[in-house]
C-alpha cells in the first residue's frame, strides 16, 4: 500500500487543469459495447478505476487503441461471452464499482450479461435494485447467487415500457437507458437522474444513432433502434475535482486558477462555496480563487445556521460533502453538514478532530463544523483514507496543517484523482509518494 508524506502550512499558487470526469467516463466507456463499430473518446482521466474498466473491456475482447494521453478508440466487434464465466472476470469485476455499467449494453446487444457484486468505496449501502428492476421491466430475468455474489441476467428480447424509478439513481438510469436504446418500441423513464454526466451519455448515444428525448429532465423517452454506430465523444471536466480545488484554495489560503471548468455544467457547486465566503472570479470558463486571509460562512435570512446538504442533481453532489466539511474548518462561523445519502461517509472526521478541527459528529449523517477563522491551526498526523473523497479531504487538511502528515491507503485517492501529487507539486505543494 502506498502512502503520502505531506508538509503543510504552505500557500499554493498557479494554474491547475481538472481531469476528465470519472463518473462520465465509466458510463460512456461502457457504452462502446453497444456497437461493433469504432468509438473514439477523448479527455479520459488516467485514474485507477477508469484504467481498470478499460483493462476489463480488453479482456472481454474489445479492441482498444490509445491515440494519445486521454484519447482512446474502442471497437467491440469480437466480444468473448465465455469470458464472463471465468474466474478472471469475477475477480476483475468485483474489484471495480463501475463494472455494473457493462450490464445494460451487454443485455441490449447480446441478450445476456453477468456481473459479480461490484466493489468500490466503503461509504454505506449502495444497492443495485434500480438497475435490475429496470432490466426486469424491459423483459429481462436475473438470478443472484448469494454464495458466489454473482448476478446473471438474461433477455431473449427487450421490449420498451413505462417505468417509474423508485430512486433517481445515476448509474441505474444510465444502465437502463443503454439497455433501452436497442429494445423494441418506446421506453419511458420517469424520475430519471439528470446529472450532466448522464446527459453526456445520452448525447453520445444519440450521436451513435439512438433516439433519446428529454435529455436534462427527469422524464426520458427512448425509442429503440436496430443498431448503433460509430462516434467521437469528449468527456466533460470533472466537477468533483473542480469543487475539490475550490476547497483546496480556500483551506490553504492559496491563489489558484482552475482552467477549462465548463462552468455552465457545475450547477450550484460554485454558489455553495460562495455561501461559505469563498471569493471567485469567473473568467471565461476559468475560475480564479484569490488568497483570502478570512472567509465567513453566511447565515440564513432569519439568522440561523447555514446547512449544506447533499442531494440528487441539481442539488449539491454528495461527492463534495467531504470537501465542504474540511473547507468549513478554516472559515469564520459555523455550518451544519448533512450527508443523508450514505451513512458512513462522515466517519473520517475523527481524523480531522485529531488534527485540531472543531467538529461535532451528531450522527452518521450530520456534523456541525465550528470554523476557526484560521486562528487554531490544524496539526499534522498519520491517517488512512477510507474512500476517494475522504482521502482528498485529508490531503487538503494535511496541506493546510502545520507540520508533516502521513496519509496511508492512497490507492483510494488514485481511484478518482489523476496524478494528484504531481499536479499539486506543480503549484507548490510539498508531497512525496512512497510505494
């Protein structure tokens, strides 16, 4: 297991470019399985989860060519269906949460799909019911072997239908949309997720010949087509990285410009950080965060404490709750952080408390952060990352703290952030990676 040694207490300065969006990449790369023609995707982030998905596609028989760093061509003309019953597939699929995204395309194109219980972050229950209930509504049958933790799904013919999703699951909606794109007849999905990443998937499928309307809303209509063809697609910049860098700049009192942010796709992310007192200058598609000796958390109109809560798009993304929390520790004022979607995501705050942060963990979903206004410095400690976003929050805390911090289990950080140590070194961070 690798670890970082971080020397904190230093202001950073410079420009940083966000990587391509991880959550979009896992969807659109899985989407190449819907056609036997070439699909070219650019701005693919070089992160562990995405690389593992590409390796999984190669093992399945997809012809993959790297055109340059971040641009790949995929041709899924010769898929080996026998591979899905192998021990190698079970091991590879189980190690990657995003592997669930291959089920919809395989079911649509070949009438069958297999997947082991996917891995990923240990942040609470993340069931797959939305995916499989959607497949069932289209006419599929699935079987779950609890002993092997292995799913098999079968459908001789998928037929379009109306469905009302019990939850607006992003990956669930994406999986159902991909399956429905080649089903017979029209599929209507109500309470569909409408995140920018799902919009991007739908736009890519339409460019391949799919017929999807309602993109950007929670009501999608998919008219099934006979086949899909080739396309070129570019992935959006990662909104979670952009939010992480906004939090980094504020917490470390740094002057950072985040380049090429696709600002119109960020939703309320900038405004949530502005409510915490963080100044931003929007220059074209760049966001400049100036150094601030103090930033004050605003109150509600009636004078009560601000609450930052996560929710389904267009609400504040749960992937940035950890970043908002560490950012609040250095602010002036207090805030209630409410992470309602996952019950284990706030447990990492024990590490921040050990560093000197004033945080009251009310229950698994809520924490009150009492900002120090930079008067009480964080101190370096040794800690371990439980998931991607907590890991980056710890990294931000370490960069703001006095002294040296050690962060173990950085494999979690590498799953979601591309060359994060090198990119932060380029703007002045003192980070060493040890394997």
